[in-house]
C-alpha cells in the first residue's frame, strides 16, 4: 500500500506554472513534468506528456511489465514532437519527465531531463541521474563542483521529451522497504534547496501533505526562481 500526496507552486518569479504532476493511486502512477517553450508551449508539453503516460498505462495489459514506462515515455515523446510540428506556436516545446509506477512488489522508475526521484529511509539518496550539461559533460571534463555550480551551461538539458528522436530514457527498479519515502520533484525544488534541507524535512514526523508544503515553503524562501513541484510517496 502506497500513501501519496502532490503539490505544485509557480514560485516567486514566474506568473505561470509549466510544471505538471499526477498522483494516480488507481494506476499506481506518480509523475512530475517540467515544461519548456515560449508562450503556453511549456505548459502544453508537460500536460500532454503526463497524460500520454497515464493513457498508455491505462491501456496496458496486467500485470505490468518493466518495459511499460519505456513504451509510455516513447509515445509521449512522439506526441509532443507531432503537436509541435503541427502548430507553429508550439514549436520548440518540450518537457522533463520523471515517473514511478507500482509493479507488484517493485516500483518502476523512468526519467528524462533533470526532474529527480529520491528515496529516504534514514538517509536521502538520489536515484535518477540528470541529463544535463553539468552531469554528462562538465563532470567528465573534470570540472570541480564550485565551477559546475556557477557555470553558464549548468541549466542546459542534454535530453527532454519532445526534442529528440530516438529518446534516451534512464530507467530504474526500486524494492521499497516499509516506511520508505520516495520524492519526485522538479528542479524548482532540488535546484534551489539543499539535499540536507530535503532530508531534514522528510525526517520529520509530519504528514506527507505537510512535508510537501514545507519543501515548497523553503524553496520560496530561497527566492523561488522557478516553478516548484513535489510528489511524495510512503510505502506501507
């Protein structure tokens, strides 16, 4: 049994929210998407990709197989690219996407871009790996962490839904222990507050709702330069 809660906030700078999240216990699906693109294109991309993943899972035969999220992400990529090509106002739109789906005793995870999934069971662990210039280029060049944190390319994605075909998808399999917490979030959270602050919040004896709200409050207190989205799960 999985307990879950999700929340999103536009932050302190942006007037619109291009993030999108789903908490769908009936499907065992939980995801976060962070859209990008001019006008309303980012909002459209994140919603379209998320709803496509949900639709693919709804149609999928049971029991689910480990490849289901890969298929769903591939279809989301196809649809976002197709709509961007058909409508000039949506040209260049894309989105990050991180999703977790219950599959028997496992939780299947897939990610594209830099929205992240963490687990917490006495200590915080990042499960996903960012597809960004910092992670895929900068660190391979041997640049130190201080340089990477201030590098002008630090926010550049190397992969996103809707911008490349074939799509490079990272996938993982979790075997959650009792009371393990799983956090999915956009970079409006993890790019603004420290992992120590995330860990401290998850360690508290609060409800999932209160923890999500606290994480958003801390990110806003740091200036909230981007949209902030959190989805928090707890294994029973």
